[in-house]
């Protein structure tokens, strides 16, 4: 054991006990593998939970959170206006499974905010949204090949479980039929020349390119505008669909997400996280002629339309209500919120890089995102998930750096996180100070 693990273990005895119980009833004690970290994860106290920028664990520790519910909680944890809306809505039932006025209101908000969103279909997760977006694209183009980027994460759906982690040419999981992923290929991120060449080679059968405009799990790296422009132009030229996976960037990079930030409009986009205002959601939005393939008013044979079930819990009234409350608030306070969280994101990126200069740290991110990376060598440029995986010490980031920050009262994921409106500038300063101390403690 190292001294940083010892300190963590000393502070988290109840978490340790819960982990022992959890392992007996859940594989590895978790329900999403990124939530595990050695020696065992920190457990939130279900009766205290989280408020604003803080989370409260079962051992009575209070931490400043930068993971913010997988980046979903842009207004911080338990924001009062959203909690009020939720409480009010609870009175009327938790689930109806019948169309309602709330879904119309939320769909109208999305339609008005997101440039490509001529039509909207809600589901319950981002994974489901990307699965349906790909299905729509294949049906619309009557082609098979989907292109994603090396290191891109779109949830665990089969079609897109390709080239997520290096080495990108090997299967991402047991249990995936080679036949099922045969028509999903990958492009190098931010490499215009090579990506264009691969697209050209596949142009006859190109159904879609799906891309996170800022890779999230892959390292908080923004696509270069020129790279996205080329993808837009080539998909148009070759008759393929461009899908922006905006599950993370939607309503975060700007109110209208990456489409506003880059000024590039895809044919389809997938949304999730922030859209649900802290409740489960996913959505496919985009061109009317494409989403129309799921339109039940059209008289078509089943094999001519797209099966796109939103799921039992889609348009759940609680989610619709928290989604409406969140988007309305973001829309109302847009000019205050985005400059504020983006300025804090920049401060975190610059401050952390400076604080960890001795460690030769590089900080990636854009807007309110930041991630710290530990390159093996000096003078590296981190332009893609592949660079993160091959040129930096991700174990050091996700184990040592993470535990050392936990010991100092900060919760991060992938070496960083996303700033919310609940964070204070003083908390960014404290994070930078803590990193500076950690820098002097690390080898
Ligand atoms: C870019 C992106 N797409 C899709 C997903 C999957 O969303 P969900 O976890 O809601 O299924 C995620 C989740 O982290 C994501 O980051």
C-alpha cells in the first residue's frame, strides 16, 4: 500500500464495508465500471447526498465534486428551482406512459434551442439515443457502414462498441459478434488527411459518421473546427449522415451545444445528461425527413419504417418537468451562465497546468471542461484519445492523482470534470492549491 492509499483507507472505513457487501451482490460491486477505482470507491450517503458543488460520503466526509453526475448537473447538485419543480410534479404521479403536455413543452424547447432539431424523439439514455441514430442513418441511406472515431464513446450499444480503447483494432468486449460490428469502422480523431482518405475509401457504403465534437471519456479534447468542417463536407458529398453525439456537449459547450460553438450543423444529434435536469433521458433530434422514418402516421410496411421505441419510461413526467425547468433556466440566464462556467473552466485548466508544472502535466478541455494528464515525456501535444492512451500515464491520473485529490476533499473523474453554476471561484483556487501540494508530494 502507498501512503496516499493508506490515508484514503483511514478516512473511508464505511465505504470499505459497503464495498465488501456490494461485491457480493453486484459484479465488482458496481453498475458502471468507471465508478470503480482501487482500493474501493467512495460511497455517497443516501440520506445526505449532494448539494450545490458538494457531495457527502458515508464516513462524514464532505467533498467538492467535479464529476457532477457524469457532467449532467450543470446547475449543481439539487438546485432549488429544479427540486421545487420535481416536488410539485411528484404529487401527480411518477409515471404514466401516455402522451402529455409536458413532453410537448420540452420538445418545443429543444426544437427552439438546438439548430438541427427539426424533430425530437425522447428516450431514457444516451446509449439508446446513439443506437437509434445509427439505425435511422442506415435506414435513410440504405447503406451499412458507420464511421466513428478512435477513442469515441457513445454508450455500450453493440453497433458502436468498436475502437473505444486502444488497441482500436481489437474487440471492445466479449460477446460481440464480429458480424454485428463488421460495418462499424473508425477514423483517427483530428487527423484530416487520414480521416478523409478512410472516408473516401468507404464512400459507396457510407451511412453515417458519428462523433462527439468534444471527446469526453476519450480525454476532453475538442475536435478542430476544420476537422468537423471536413466531416460535414465529405458526408454531404458522399451522401452519408453526419451525427453529432452531443450527450455531453449539448447545453454545456453553449446553450445550443457544439452546433452553436462550432457553427456546424449535423443531420442528426443525440442528447442526454443535462437535458434531463438530473433525471434519466436520451433524445435523438434532427432532420425531419430522417426522423420521419419513425412516424407512425405514415402508412408503411414495418420494414420500411424505423423501429424506435423510446422505452417504457420515456417522456416520464418527472424527467419532462426537470428538463423543462433546466432548459428554461439555462435559456433565461444564458448570458450569465456560460461565460461564468467557461471562465472557471479556463482558470482550472491554466491553474492546474501551472500547479503541476514539475510533473509536466497537460490539461485538456474547453469551456467548462478540464482534465489533467501525465505525459510520459515532455513536449507532447494531446490532440486525440489515442494520444491520451499512448502518450500519458492514465493509471497515475485515475489512481494516484484521484486518490490524492480525494484525500484533500475533491472528487474528479478522468483527472478532472466539468464546472457547474454552483461552483465558486474559491473552489477552483482550492483545487489548484491542492494540486500544487500534490505535485510536490508525487514522484
Ligand atoms: C458522448 C456520450 N454519448 C453517449 C453516452 C451514453 O449515455 P448514457 O450513459 O446516458 O447511456 C455517453 C455517456 O457517458 C457519452 O458520454
